[in-house]
């Protein structure tokens, strides 16, 4: 098997097992995307990691981690105005942050093209909600292509680029978690670095680009017209009128594919009818059909494997705008059609309205229970949905033997703070300091985990950067309950600053703890503005403390996150006078540091041990709760050395000083100094 | 008959289960069979339950394995072995598990009793699943537990049509230097002569 870099930069066509996120990077390179921007968020960070894995002198595109998704979108927009094909990618909720700029894009002539890659997260595998971003597409008149597999990611990204450049409009490629991370054999095309002319081509005559009051209407009208052209293209009815001066990729595409007519071919397992984006799987079933898309389509194919009767399937690749004629033809050929749609009833509503307008008699079955609005459409979920709709379709599944009760009752194992994490010491210290009625406002990052037992520090959470605004509100008319807020250092720059400025400006009354670990830890250690490096090398450092002082925060205390006494003293001090104050609790991310250490070939640090003076207070185990501590059958405490990184942050928590570094002699491969 | 063989891997974030699934995927691929899969990414890797799914055969389309339908469940930790066998093992399938213990919070805060090794065997028996436990004394590095599992697969021929050489080559593909040498000697020691 080849190395990922060799695959991504291969000049020859080839095939390789790739996850969706990597196939996307290969597609970016084949499509010659010039500018890529992002702010990290699951399920998309591996896109950035793959790009950054390419040696910088060989990277065919400019790539940056922007400070947030809105800025990422704006940078990509600006580059597109100069004629560069651009791409911004981020997670589902990233679009909320980008929204103010994003919703304008459709009004603009995006000369270079701009594809927004969204990592939606049905099932909320790693997000604070499972929002359905197709609504945003509708709101902003933006087409959406939705691939089901890494292979389709590859093709549809390139189609999205062609569409965007030809139509000079934004196009969304909507991925979901298990499309991003699905690994399969992907066939890729050839690539040779083209001759480039990077002249900045911005021409305001291609606009106008200033929407104000009445000038908005021609822009809106143009956006709506473009959307109808795209609909027609997706229906394979009429070729799209390309904008003057564009490369004509769409027309070429249509010529290549030929315009096939809709035919009811005799039963075949494979697709018999393919427009550039949508396909019908004809199982010769005049009664039952299913309209679906994306991952649910693959789940459907898996589930139908054992079914004697298989419904026909219309799989939409373009989910916005709805290819109406394609859908109508499918409806006309079936008596009952189930809309198998993950998350909201986005297509269902449109398809039902369409059927009404056309006077169709087909029975359209949409979502029948609230459960069908929720969760990822895995094969198990799809089987459940189909059974509720057509009870006779799927074979009855075999009996699963039961096990005795005592073998089943194990709780889930949620993620937890890593051994040596500075966040843990902060939460342990804060837990001891908080009074019953105090309110702790959490924010998003690894430190969100502080809300879980045993710390239970964190009472309310909306989204990245909300903590200062929310804490300010909790502080109004409130002289009795202390309010503290948390924020990570990447989030500080991402969306935290306005809340902090507001706290200073409006003289709010709470204390903020900045959990400074020098990185964007939760999403895989991307650089942020205080770190001094960016995707291309060293850059200006923007220290959190200086920013706070510059913003006029008068009380800023910096404490090592490993020093519980000092943290508690700083908290006492902060609440001794009214007003807004900040404590910076600082310690580098130990997961990152331990990995770097290992990579540099340095010896691991000596782990700690629990010695004979242990009186079984169990603070290390149950309150500090570093996962390295384990309980023995006889009630003693021992240290799991596969986990302990020798950070010693636990030693201060033992009331009888029973935690000590294990004598080094027992393992010459370790060291006790850093 | 549908042509598929599902391997459901489960462990705790930090155990390096990604390496295991990558090595298996490469070995299956080298054996000439269709393969697809998916790993857990993101926050769960921080000490939570992590899952990797690998699907072999032309009739697997999603990377997601259905409940109670994996021919092979591989677990890297005792508590997760129970979780995995209960949710995904197919009756008649196999549980291959490495007996490492990373106590979950419930045990550490003493609201749950520690899980006994025998409980895994009991669960397997009641589910009609074959149990294979792996444990190696004095491993140099916890991440070599993955190699012990790969060697057991090779030794027992637990993956249809995947040879010892396929697995050994995959390991060589992924590791380098002294790490590779250490892992290969463990692999060779446990997997026995080629079949
Ligand atoms: C709008 C938005 N973008 C991205 C994410 C994904 N995400 C979750 S936490 C986080 C940042 C974590 O970094 P930091 O604030 O430094 O906290 P740490 O994890 O390092 O403790 C990101 C990018 C998100 N949840 N919401």
C-alpha cells in the first residue's frame, strides 16, 4: 500500500483505501483548488491533517486554519473574487458561526468558484446537536450535493467545483460523520500540476458586490434564477446556460454522459438510469419505491440484502434544489413511496407539495414518529424505519440469546480527561472551592468534560464561546450566588472575545477561568492564535494575557493549572471585589506533549506509585479521578503504569502523602527529569 | 448467502485500536477481498469507548455493522469485551479479547464492582459465542497488545482467507525501526510457523 502523501500527489490514476476526508483532499488537488480554509471540528479535521501532512513546498494549495468559520468563509470568498477556486470546510455547527457571511454568498458572482464542505453529524457523535444544515441551504439559495461514500465524495466534490465555477455561485458538499470517516477503495484520476496564472482578477464590474437596500433585489433575483438553472441541470432536462467566460465544464459533462431517457428496464440489481448526480435502482417493483440519499442509501442496500421483495430506489445526489422532474417520474411509476430521510423532513415536505401540485395519487410516506427525526440512519435504524412502514418487507430477525442480569449491568464509558491534564487539577480545585448554590458556566472543548462525575463542574452550555455572555446574564439581579465561567484558549479567539469585551464594557460581575493549554486540544491539536505557529511556520504570538489586558480587564491572574492552592487563592481574591475578573489557568496539553516526547525518542517519565502510608481516603481514585488509579480486590489502590505519564499532578491531592514517584532503578528506560 | 464477514473492534481511547484496524484492513486488502471500515475519531479517543468496524466482502455497503451480526468481535479491554460481545457478536461467532483492565469510572468511584475474567466466558457461553482470551506477561509496551491480537488471528486463522503473511506484511507496512523489530518478534513468537 502507498503512503497517503504519495496517493494525494500521484500524477497517475490509481486506487487506494481512503477515508472520505482523504478522498476529498485528492479531489481538491485534481480539481486544482487554490485556497482552502477551515476552523477545526469533527468530523472534518482529518481533511486539514491530510493537507498539512504534505510537505509545505509540495502543497498545491494555500491552506489555513482560520480563527473561526466565519473568517474561513470570508477568506475563501475573497480568494474566489480574485478568480481562485476556493473551498472552506467545517463541522455542522460551524455554519452557524459562518452564517452571517455565508447567507450572502448566493447574492455574489463568485468568479473563481467556492465550495463549502460541511461535516454534518446525524447522531451527534461529536457535536452539541444534530442540526440539519439543508435548511441553511434553502435559506441562502445554495445547491447541496450529498455523497454516500468516499468514492462519491471524490466525484461529487469535483462536480461541485465545476458547478460553482460555471454558475459563479456557492455550492455545498454535505458530508456526514460516517461518510467522512468511511474507508473504502477509491479510484482516483490523474493529476499534473497545471501552469498557473495567479494574477488577482477581482473586477468590481463583475458584481455589483455591495448589497444595500434596493440593490439587493437584482442580486436576489439572480440567485433564484441560478437555483432554477441548477435544478434543471440536476433533472438532466436542459443543459445549464454557463456564465460568459466560464470553462463550460457542465456542458462537457453532459455531453460525456449523454442525455439518457427514463426507462423502466427489467429488473437489475444495479443502477439503470443515471443523471450526473441522481440514480435509480430498478428492482422491477411498481408498487413500492424509496427516495433517499447519502449514507441512508447505503444502509438501505445493506438492509435489503435479505429481503425477498425489494422496492425501487431513487437516490438523490442533489438534495437542494429538488430535481422535481426526476422525482415526479419516480412517483408516477409507484403506488407507494417512502421518503427515507435522516434528520428533518426537508425533502418530504417538498415532495408532498410537488405531488399535490401535479395531482399525483402516489401514497407518499414520510416521517411517522418523532424517532424518525432523530439519530443516524444506520442499517439498524433503517431496518426499524422500514418495518414501521412496510411490516412485511424484511425477514424476521433471529432470536438473540439473553444473558444473565449480572452480566449486562455495566455503565457506558464516556471520554475523560487524560492523565496529567491540567484541566483535571483545575476542576478538582474548583469543586472543593464551589459552594452549593454557585453557578459554573461550561464552554466547549476538552474541559467540557468537567461537567461529568466526579467533578460536576459545569451547569449550562450552549456553544463555543457562549460562557461569558451566559455568565453575565446569570449575574444580573444576583448578589447571592457566585458565577464562574470557563473557556478554552482556542475558543477564546474563536468566539470568546465579544463576550469578554461585553463583560468589561457593561461591568458584569463574574469570574472567567481561561483553560490555557496552548492548543485546540479537543479536535486534534491544531494551532491557534496564541501559539506562535500557523500552517506555514512561525508567526506572531498573540498571548491571551496581553489581549485581556489590552481589552481593559483590570484583574488578570495567571496561575499554573497544576497548583490547586494557588487556584483557590486566586478565586477567593477574584470574588473579594465585585466586577469581572479573569484567571488564566495554564498548563500545556499533556496528550500533545507526551506524544511529542515519544516522537522525539525521549524516555518516558517515571510513573508514581502508592506507598504503604496509604490510608485509603481514595481521593486520588474517586475525587481527583485520574484514570491511572485502579482499585484492587482487597481495597488497596494501585497505579496502572500503561496510563500514568509521570506528571505528578496527583501528588498534592493525597492527605497522607502516600503518592510518590516510583524508584527509577526498577526501570532504566525511564527518567525523572523533563 | 450474503458475502460478508464483519469484524467489530472495541477498546478504550489510547489503546491504539486504530493501528489494529488499519493493519487488519491492509491484510484483508492484500488477501484480495473487498474491504471497508470506519474508526471512531474525535473526543471519544480521550479515554472513552472506541470502536472500529471492518467489513469484508462484496455485500457490505455501509461501514456500519448491525447489532448481533459480527462474525468476529475483537476487544482490547475486559470491560469493553463484555460490551462488544453483548451488542455485536453474532451467535456462533467469536470473541477475541486481550485481557487488559482499564477500570471504568464506576469501578474507581466504587459504584460498580470490578468485572471478573470469568464473566466474559460466561457471557460468551450464554450467547453461543466462542471465546478466545489473549494475555502476554511482561509486554514492553501496552500498544504491543494489538500485535498479540494480530498474531492470534494469524495462528488461529480467525479471518477467512487472510494469511499469516498478509498480517505480518501489514504490520511491517505500518511500523518501522526498532518498534517494528520488537513487534515482529512478538508476532512471530505467537503466530507460530506459517500455515
Ligand atoms: C462552531 C464550532 N466550531 C468547532 C467546534 C469543534 N470544537 C469543539 S471544542 C473546540 C475547541 C477546543 O479548543 P479550546 O477552546 O482551546 O479547548 P481545549 O479542547 O483545548 O481544552 C472545537 C474547535 C464546535 N463545537 N463548534
